[in-house]
C-alpha cells in the first residue's frame, strides 16, 4: 500500500507524519484509465495508471496550467482544436515532461504497455 509522508517543522525540528495514500479508482467511465490525487502544501498532484490499449481519452482542455511526468509506458499525446478534433500528435515515453498551458486542447492514446503519468499544478 502506498503512503503519504508529510514532513513539517515542529518546535525547531522536522517531523514526519505517515498516512495511507489514496488508491487508484476508475476515472470518469474511461475504460482502462484509473486515477488518484493528493492535495497538500498548496500543490495538487494527480496520477494516471493507464492499461495497455485503453480507450482513447478525447480532446479536452483545462483552464489551469499543468506539468506532467511520464513515469512509465508510452503512447500518443494529441493536440486539438476547440471542436474536439485532433490536429497533431507526438509519441510520449517514460522520462518525458509535458507542459500544458491553460486552455490548450489535448487528448491521449496509450500504447501497448501500462503507463503511469503524474501531473502537478498549484492548488
């Protein structure tokens, strides 16, 4: 089981609090996509666990900026337009960082192995 370790200052020294991390749960009825999230210290972190050949995540936007890191796996990241159409694609792989500026349409298609992608933004 994953843990959420929180370090904080207490009476001039650091201390560590240990709690259970959230579990992965199905994500928005998207077959093959699971997610979990933690918000702490003014940061929101979101993680996808994506099964091999999961359904394509359709083109969508967020009004916030996000930074993502591909922990494992590979697939295709799509750019899109305001009508939800794909306009460009690039393969992503483990070790890649991906920046999403606010309001940029994008979608995903996972490859033939399990992927994990972590996302962060300000809370």
